[in-house]
C-alpha cells in the first residue's frame, strides 16, 4: 500500500489496513506526508511518490501475485500512465473524480492521455456515484467499487444530556448553508455547532473556524447527539464512517453514497427540503445504541468481505 497523503489520509490508511488484516492480509505500507504537512516542495513529494512506486515494484517481484493499492492520485489521472510503466500490478484509488477545487491531472488532456490505457487503467472508487464519473472520463477503464473501509467499531460513548447537532470538516462550495440556517431555526433549544476551517458565519450556529486535529475529531463526534453531512455533492464521507466507528448517528442526503452505510435505517437520509432534514434528525435522535451497533457491524463486515477479494 502506498499512501502519499500521510497527513490527510492517516485515518483512512488505518481503516484500510484494519479491514485487510480482517481477511488475514498484512500489507506493507509505504507512507509519506503531503507538502501542506511536511512543508517540503511539491517536487520533493512527487519524487518520493516515484521512489515508493519503485520500492513497491521491487517487493512485488519477490512476492508474485501481490497487488499494490495507491490511496490517492498524486497526479490525478496522469498517475495511471506513471503506474502503467513503473508499477503495472497496482490499483489507483480515486476519491474525488470531479474535484471541487482546481487539481492537477483531471483536465481534458490528462483524461485523453489516460484513455489510451483502455482496460489497463485499474481504478478503485468508494461509491457508485464516483464510478459513474470515472466511467464518463475513462469509458474503458477497469473500475472496482469497494466500500469505504471502517475500523472495528468502538461504541463506548456517553450521549450528551442536551441535544448537540454538529457539522464537522472544512468548508467547501458544496456545503448547504441555507439548509443549516433552516435547521437551526427549527431547533432553537439545541446546541448547533460547526467545527472546521474556512466556514463563514451561519445564523443559529456556533462556528469554530479552525483546522480540527486528528486526535480531537473523534471526541467531537462522540460528544454529538447527531452529526450532519450537509453537502450538495460528494462521493463518500469519511466523517460518516467515523460516526459509525464511534456509534454516533448521522444524517445526510438520500441521493448519495450514504445509503450504502445506512441500509438498515434509510430514514436517517433526507431529501433536499429542510422539512425532510428535520424529520431525519428527529429519527436519528431516536436511534438506540443497539441499532447503532448493528449498523456499524454490518458496515464493517461488508467492507472486510469485499476488500478481501483484493
């Protein structure tokens, strides 16, 4: 396994290693931090990536039949051309095939170049929504849809005495602030909080505009009555998975990958209207610990089973 985002994807890497070990696979992990964490140049980052690909290729030669998983595309779809040469027996994980912010390797030229690989372009995605977008970009690619990996759930949490509704994570253009204002107006007795970098002021919400350290995120989730995923467009949610790991109910849009995580309680997913979100929040507040245990165990079991095939 090669993880070139040793900061942002540290928890994801732990989730994936845990799921693979469930099926008696013990992956070798090659990991290094991205420039925003290491404070090194992008050139140095790409150089480390290429070196890791070469190390993985050397290890594969000593372990015939082994597979390499790359957790993030350093160069977007251009990674597929690089790995085709350096590490042919590898799968590239594409988390966000349509980035909300400008990113290297997703433009028209990069897609055209990657299409030349045909079925030899091997891509892992974590939702059917992501698969559809990758298929539009690379019609002949080999695509595997796998569940978002999840840690063995630790459901020992103390529910707050008063209702706490949380939103967690960095602000991006797809965050539905109009929806949040409507929700706060309907829950005046609840404590509504947003914690994450870049958020504007939102009426009715306590906004803590800062980066949330990894060590603090689980505590914020555990201390919530319910966590909201108020996104208009996304392909998977690491925050939702962490809610399952800690036994905290969450609510999100019904037309999303969250339906794969909440197959037992689809009533926790909402249509676009604020009235339906308020209905789903009330349903989430009534979810029992036993139900959360069942939902979390089902998600873990499905992830372990499907990743075992890798």
